[in-house]
């Protein structure tokens, strides 16, 4: 059962992972977690009480915070109740070892399902992606709730398309530092 998270204006410090509640709400609207839990994976795996959906939600949360290393899951130990509520994790936040072992067992078996769920998620939330002149679709996700619209990035890299090297694009294709 999902707990409600109240968003209110305050003068207190805001943590960058606060945006995970939005990620959890969007994922909670789909059948992705239910489908992951129904996947047949070797039943002899360790920590069988931790569902595949919880493993996937934990790793998606880590990816959204820019922490792709399995060991980064220990950062969630500081406030597990928040992370469980924000992402919709039912049982527990898995350890780094459980994440690593479960992903080894799952492998690429759910790649097609993940891609299909991404499309469903975008459509159900009214997102209509459009491509850049060079053919790529820009994707920018940030779980930080800060308004950075008036900041100037110093030494930001110039990003160019491989197909049309003279056109600048807003996504990662080939990164070259400004000279």
C-alpha cells in the first residue's frame, strides 16, 4: 500500500532525491512492477522474499539519482522509509549483493518488457517525443526539485551529432570540450 507524500513549501533544506516520489508515482500507474513480480526466475535465488519489482524499483531509483553502482544502494540506508514510500517498494530495499545476484539471474530476459513499459509510461502521461534535426530524441530526466533555469553552466561540453557533425544537439552523441 502506497503512503501519501505531502509536498509543502518550506525553508528547510531539500534533498535531491525528493523527486523520486514523482518517479514512484509514475511507475505506480503502470503494470511494470506487477509484471516483474510475475516473472519466472530461478526460485533458489537468495532473498526470495524480496520481489523482482522491489529490485527493479530500487535500481530505477538509483539510476534516477545518477548512482548506477550496486554499492550505491547503501545510501538508501539513511532513510529507508522515505525511499520505500517514494518508490513504492513493498518489502525491503535489497542489499548491493542481492541487486547484483538478481540482475545476474534476470539478465536481458526482460529487455523487451522494459522497452514496452517505457512506451506505455510515456503515452499514459501524455508525452509525445519529437526528434531533433539529426534524428535523435533528447531525453533529460532529473529528480532534483530545484529550479536551475537561471544558472549558467561553466565549461559545459559542446555536444554534436555523429551523423551531422556541424549541428549542435541537446543530447549525448559525441562530447567534445570547448576550446
